[in-house]
C-alpha cells in the first residue's frame, strides 16, 4: 500500500500546543534535576531510529516539544508523516543544547511512538479493504486529551475520521430516539435546530432502517448487524442514504462487510487497541 503522506490534513496547531504544554508540565514538574547535572554550554547531536516497520506519525508534536524547551534546537527529518518506515531507519536527527534536548526526549518520543503505532494499525486495517470502495472510520474511543492527535494519526494511516466530538454532527442513538419519541421526531428536531450538520441515525433492525429512510437521515449506522442483514440493508436502502456499519467488526469479518457495498465501517480499535512503536534516541556526540 502506498503511503498517505501526500494528502494528509494538518493537525490543529492549538491542539498540538495544548498537548505539548500538558506533557511537559507532567514530566518536568518543578524541574529536570538530572539534566541539571549537565553544564549549560554543553551541546549534543542525537538521532532517533525505529526498531519496527510501520507508518511515521507525530512530527508536529516532536517539533513543538523541542521548540518549547529551546528555540535553538534544530531538527532534521529523514522521513515524513504518513510515510512507511522500516526497522533501523533514522527518523530524524536533533542538535542543540544538551540539557533541554534530553529533557524533551521522553515527551517527544511518547507522542511519536503512540501516534506512529496508531497510524501503523490503521494502515493494517486499510490494506485489508483496499479496492472495495469502503471507507474505514475512527470513533470517539480515543485517549483523553489526545483526540485530535489520534485522529490525525488515523489519517496518516490511510483511514478516515468520523465526527470529532459531540459538536460537529448529530448521531441519534437508541436513548436519543427514546427521549425524542421516535426516529422521525428526532431527525425533525435535528433539522429544525438550524445547525446545518450531518444527521446520522443508529438503527438496530431493518424496521428501524425503514423509519430512518422515511425521516430522510443523511447517514444510517447499522449497529451490530450480521453480514447477511447488512446485505439486506444495502438492498433496502438502494442508494437513498449513506450506510455505515458499527459494532462487532473484527479482522475476520472486515472484508466480508466491506464487500456488501456499505459506504463506511467504523472501528473503535483504530484508536483504542494501539501498541506504541519501539523507538530509540541515542546521542552521537557532545561538545
């Protein structure tokens, strides 16, 4: 699969800065006592390598970490976000005052290893449905405080974003339907709000799908449908509404679901079941 580096929407700069401020405060606290042992005029040159194959992701966070600690630190990237990387590759070199360089090492690598792990997992899933036309979506099952970061990593891995939060699209689920008095009234209320946002309805049966079609929802989420029932839903909808499958999606069932002709499959595992990539930073020399 080709890497996704040529068409990735950039992360929100303010979100990156918030992440970095929080990470540095958490790690440094009242001060890095070990870095305090280093003479202030000592300079260092280091490189970061990967010990695993995967997809690189996290450059903006790495850059922001070192920039926040010392604006004179220089970073030279050998790879770009969204590119495939191989074990042993040098990802970037960094040069500058030794103390802030070492202070920022762990925070920078924490972002890079987590987000690269997320992007790598997403590419693994995306490769399984390549050529089917379906789009794989993430969910809101992200690490607290790192939603924008993980959603960026999803894009780097070749998958796509669902809504970012509770504010940018309607997703009318079982409890909303009950509280609003039915699918029709819930969709009508969303339209009357004047928000102009996508209206999606989650359904648990073909009968509920018919109600969502009658209400003219923009997209319908088929919750925990069997592959056969998904095929039935595609036939029933007949292109009148976008269809998304969610729940009970496994690596074994993914391709069969994609081949039913649905438009989207949302998978919580893309951001929830992530293993950080094994990275290492080593000083090459000091002066």
